[in-house]
């Protein structure tokens, strides 16, 4: 009787199952937050439209570009490790981290502007949701960057291979969740009128 070898890249979903349980929990939390935002917005359309128009949509577009680009770089990192290219994996992860850092810098500048204008969570309902949602996401970006950095360090030390790279796929899965949440948050908060 022969035993069948399962190559990690053939596993579905990619990465560790525990990260998928965590991702589903995170998506449920964001989903509840988005639902509360949408419901409250329906009750205060004029106020939400007014304050949305005061947000920096150019900064939000830069951040959208940064996160989409970073997700592409993470895809390339996974492809590199599947080809047994640890150095390529590290380079792509570092590029993703640079894009994540760009996101944090741009978002921090937005927050600094709001703070200078005296805007806080208690300014009004719109800003309570805007600041809470975007800061919750901001913290997820930081966590994702910590995960990607840890994966990059392990990859640099030769800790992954084309046969064993669950950690890379696990980090990538989390990062893609962070990107997906922004792709919902961006139009919801910055664009929809």
C-alpha cells in the first residue's frame, strides 16, 4: 500500500486552517461594523454626505493603490517560495512591507490633519464611525506587517521551501484579508453618497 504525499501548495485553503478561522472572525467583526455604519448612514444621509465630502479622497486612493500593490507583491512572494526561491520570497515580502508602510504614513497624515482640526470620536456620528473603522483597519495593517516581517525573516533564514511553505501562505492569507477589508471600507466611507 502506497502513501500519498500531499504537497503544501495543493492544500485548500492555502495556509494554516487556524488563520482561516481567525480571518472569518475578523470579517464578521468588520461586517458588523460595516452594517452598523450603513444603517446609521441611512438615518443621517445629509450629515454623512457632508462630512464624507471633507475627507481626503486622494489620500484614500493612494492607500488603495498601496494595498492592492502590496497584495500583488505578496502573491509574487508565494509564487517565489513555491519555486523554492527564498531570496525572491524575501524581496517580494519586503516590497509588500514598503507598500504597507506607505499606507500607514498616508493614513497617519490624515489622522494628524483631523486632530489639528479638533476632530475626535465625539465630534459627530460620522467621525465616530470613520475614525473607529479606519483605525481598526489601521491596526490590522500593523498586525499584517508584523506577520509578513516574521515570515520574511524566516524565509531569509531558509525556513521555507517549495515543499514546506504553509507559513508564507498563512501570512499571505491574512494580508489579503486586510486588503479586502480596505476595498470595502474605501468606497463605503470615502465614495458612496
